[in-house]
């Protein structure tokens, strides 16, 4: 895929988590060249295929505010899951010098802020580990399976379950353990018969509420090819899980095939079909009816997904039109403010012009009155005129054609 933006550097053993509807968050991992753990996180917008940096591996830009911002230790071989529409939970992993970690951190994707939840989550925490697998089932329980602790392999790292609703580590029946012996309690989720580092784990859920965990592979001294399944009870967590309820999926498939000759088609569809809502019976009519119901539900699911995608596309178009209208409205508002400002300045200039016109009219009126007095020969009230004398008024006398000015 061709992407844009600031893509993450080459790495391995990182986590990739889908957050919300259209964001893929990549966190941590190990630098391939330098063989050191990483602590940065990058988000890929699945609509535009554009990367952006969410958080860096250090504590910030060196400012006083960023020095006190908590960040997790850089790590690889950890697990992560979505928490709400804008959060990612991270547990465990391997830090510097391959030291196993057992802390829990929450990253808010929109702000890039980290929060340490290790001391906030109730219940006995699981052992530090790396190379484990994690999956959320029933939209509530985060199941942690496998991994290693760097000391004695995976035997000392039992499975763990975090209740995302109550933020509490679940534990199974404590038996006769006394108060304070939480570390010896039976784990809420029993370990598979074959467990190791680097396992794969997924959840298969049906429309009527059944849930199944399926684990595959792992390394416990040698690479394994075991596929193991565990039916997750609807009554969890009430301490009813029994140890070793993980079992070989291949073995169960063979047993079911021997009991029911009509199961070959279901087996061919893989492990997911084995735990489908359809009950496999000898009655072929019942099986056909159940298959038709499953096909109808699948078609409805596909139709709803398409309608949901169309609704999201329509919503994006409405948002685009709204942003365009808001931008146009803002430009119009700014233009109106400029016109109002120009109008106020014009009014001020007009007022000043009116006062100037009045002053000129008064001056003209005074000049007209003075001219009239001069025409009438009345200069008695002219203060600025020099005292009349015979030689000084020769011009006016000349105009009057008086005898005294006749040569």
C-alpha cells in the first residue's frame, strides 16, 4: 500500500491495534539495525492512508512541562488492545537488556498522552513477561496467554484476564489459600497444554453469545504446530473454569467427525465452523436449516456493513459541506466587519467635511458683508483698515471721480 506522512521506521515485534473505525496504531517494537527497543507510536488513517506521529520515544522536547510527562519504557514483544474509541492499552514486553516488564499503560491516541495504570488496576497482577499473546473476547475480557519471563521459560507465567469494565485482574477459585496468598491463587484462565513464546491467539464469537479462544504455535525450546481451543464460558468470571480446559482442536474435530458423518463439510471450513451456532446432528434437515440460518445471518451482516459504510461516507460528505459553509460564512462575516469599519470612517470624514463647509460658509458670509460695506463706502467698523488720509485713499477717490484727484 502506498502511504503518505511520517511512517514508522523498520522494526519487529511491535503491536498494531485498530482504534475506532479507521485508525491503525503501531507502537513499540525493536529497531532492526541497532537491536534496541522502541517507544514511539504512529497512527495510520485508513481512509487517506496517511501516517502521523502520535508520541515519541522520549519524554518530549526538553521543556519544563514535557520533563514531567510520564511515558512507558520502550519495549518490544508486548501486547496491546483497543480501549474505547480513542485509547490503546499496552501490557508487558521486553525492555532494555531484554528485561521483562509487567506494567500496564493507556495511550490516548488523539492527544498522544500516556497514563500509567499499573497501580490503578485492582486484583493480583500477572507476572512480567514478553512474547505473549492477547485478545479481547465478549468486548470485555482481555485474555493474556503464553510468553516468557526471561528466567525459567513460560511455566512461571500463567494466563491472565483483565476485566476492561471494572479494570480488575480476574482470578479463579483460591481453594484453601489463605488471605494474602493471591499469588498462589488458581488463574482465571488455565494455560494451554502446549504454551510458549510468540504464540498466536484469536477469538471466535457466535451470534448467540458463545466465545472460543484459539491458540496456535509458540516456542518452548522448539517451534510447535499445535492448534488448541478453549470454550469461554458465558458465566465468567465465577471461578468455574477448570484447569487444562484448553484442548487439541484437531483431536476434537476427529472425535466429532467419527460421531457425526455429516460433519465433513463443517470440518473442511476450519476451526471457526466447529464452534458455529449450528448444532451438528445426524438429522440432515436440521443441519440444512441451521446452515440456511447461518447464511442468512451472514448476508444480513454483509448488508449492514455496506449500509454502515455508506452512512459513514454520507456523514463525511456532510462534514465536508459543513466545513465549506462555515469557511464561507467566516469570510462573509469578516467582509461585513470590514465594510462596517469603512462606513464608520466615511461617516467621520463626512462629519468633518460638513463642519468645514459650515466654516467656509461663515467665512464667505463675512466676506460678502465686508464687500457690501466697502461698496457703500462705510469703513467705520473696519478694524484692520488703516486710518483714512488723502493720499491713502487716492484709489478709492479715483474710483469715485472726485475733483481732488483730478490732475
